C-alpha cells in the first residue's frame, strides 16, 4: 500500500469515526469495548488493497464496523464468562493442607501394603469400598467376627508406626 492509500483510509476513519463509535455503542452491551472495536475498524481499513476502488467510503466504513460488531457479539456468546468461573473457585483451598493430606494418604497406602492379606482386604473393602462388615464377610468367605478382628488388628498395626517413630514399642492387641 502506498502512502496515498494509507492517507485515504486514515481520512475515512477520521471523517466517520463519530458515526462508527455511535453505531458500535448501539450494538454492544459493554460500552468499554467501543474503543477496541473502533481500533479494529481502523486496522481493517489499513488492509484495504485498493482504496481507490471504493465508491462510497462512508458505507464501506460503516459496513466494516457492523461486521466487526457482529463478529464480536458472536465471539462473546461462545466464550465463557470468566467472572462466573472465578466466583465458583473455593477461596478456602489450602495447598499446604492438600499436600499434607496427599502425603498422609500415600503413607497409609504404603502401610496398608505391609499388612497381612486378610487384614488389608478387610480394611480396603470396609473403608475404601464402603462395605459393611457383613458384606466384607460374605465377599471374603468368612464370619463377621473375623472381619472385625482383621479390621481391629489392621488399625492397631497402622497406628503402630507413629508411636514407633517416637521410640515406643508397639504390639498390636487382638480384639475380640
């Protein structure tokens, strides 16, 4: 584009800027977007390959502004409302607490792997799978009393490492 062409489209924009802004204001829900869209109109005018071929510059500029407003509305309708998304975020999230909980869960899972298979199975089915003692007994092919015994011994064994870390000797007691 030569210098004369740039001058022509710049003149068009300046001559019809008030009309462009008024047209955009009437078509947009947010007035603060008018400046951005007016700038987009000017940028599109600068890309006109042969301004000399435009017979009616006012109609041409106005049509560009209307097209841009329509595109903007379509994009806005398809985009998410970020303010609503931000409002739904929980403000009380604590990364340190979450990390601590994850570490604790990993520690418990590691400790579960050290339990005898019957105790481990009973605890996993009862606590993680949320089965009743009767359901666990049916699943394992044993009695309800045996399941309670497995769970009690597993809990005692899982509590033991914390005490043992402080130098205490831990011996799980059989609960009947």
